[in-house]
C-alpha cells in the first residue's frame, strides 16, 4: 500500500467524521431549543404489589387496583441552549396514550425555582402548561395511567409491560426553534461499561480485520512487472505474463483487453522490442475492504461515544434535579 493510497483512506475517514460533525452542528444551530424527558421509573402497581401478596388489598379511589395500573415517574429538563418563553409555544407539551388507555391522576413533585408548571388531564392526553422554561430548569412529576391487559397474553405481559407502556407513550409539542423531545431512561453509573461490552466483540473483529489487511499489504508487493511485446499489428503492447503448468506463458493485454496469446518461454524473451518495467498495482478490492473496515470502526466508536456522552449528561442533569429538590 503506497503513500497515495494511505492518504486517500485517511482523507475518506476525515471527510466522514467532519461531515457528521457538520450535520450535527447545523442541526443544533437550527434548533437550539431542546427538552429532554427522563424516565425515572415505570412501575406496574398490580404486578409489583398486589400479585405478589394476594392477602393484601390496595385501593385506588375506594376500588381495587386494576391489573393495568401504571405509575410513571419522570422529569422534563430544558437541556438546550435557549430559554423557552410562552410566546414561542403554539401547542404545549402533551403526553398521549393510545386507544383504551387513559390517565387517572398526576402530581407535581418538584420544580426549579420560579418555574410555574401546570398539568391537565384530558382522558388519554396529559398536557403540561409552561410559562418560562430556562436552560437547565426542570419539572419533576408522577402520573397514574391505566393500560388494557386483556388484549395481551397474561403469560408474558408482566415481563414487558414497562416496555409496552414506554412504547405506547407519545410526547409532542409545537414550540418554535425547539427539537423533538428526547425520551431517555435514567442510566446507571455502570452504563459506559455495559455499553462497551455490547460492542467489544465487533470492535475486536474489526481491529483483527484491519491488522490482517495491513499484514497482507506488507507481505504482498505493491508493484507488478509489465512486459512490452510486439502485437500482431506491429505496434508495441503492454502485457501481463502468467506461467502455465505446461511450460508455456499466457500473455494478456493491459490496455488492450482483447489481446491474449500463449507463447513459449524462449519465444517470449526473444520477441522483438521486448522490454520490462514496473507498475503500481490497483488493489481496488483491498482498498474497498480497508476503507469499509475503518468506516465501520469509526461509526461504532462515534455511536458509543454519543451514548456514553448522553448518559453522563443525563446523570449530571439528574444530579442537578436531585440537589435542587433536596435544597427546597
């Protein structure tokens, strides 16, 4: 692999990385407002309490707790670089549920100082009305919802009821200069280690492939011998020579793809205008594999870095939320 090939590969990788960064920066500048919804917990009350203690009766509004009763605990955080004012809001933040689901109640647990948030329930819709929502400010709440259990198989519903509820929850808004609300689960302190374990085998495989390609490039010549012989028309033709088992040589044209000839060794080296020179090999397939391997490696690292960076940011935001709540 010559210097030109190496520079070409490095240029391709740099183009991909800087292209991704440019898209990310343009998007961030276009929509500087950003609200993140951190899911603290999704607790199926019946599964967590009643089902495990049949003698225990848990009532809600003087009625036994339904099987599909869900307690959602979450935090809205202004994680963007722009304060959100009331005149920017065309439609307030809305948490909507599918058909046959409904919200029962909601409770504001805590909020940043001077943040005035008000929740309103309209059957399947839970709306949050905000006045001024500055950067790094938060609103923490818990809400009680009910989802139908009869439409799912009870043998498996308890294992994925949290996942089903989270997937059914849709959060929408129409706020100027603000991105779609990002929904994130609260990551634990071991998130980076757990996330790396998921990609360590693919990373080792890609690194092994890159090492193998490098070893192959170092052990294989980067040039080849090109021979010049006289063609039937009398002009000189560049050919590649391949020895055959019967002792003859097969000649194939370099520029003239239609030129193909089988000659003896003696006739080949005694041909008129015979000459030999070195030319660089065009290892197109090798270069393609090498570029693809580097691209896969870079994409995996970028994806890992993004997830870990977001996890650390969420942990930091949640630490701010908890510290402010404790001080209040």
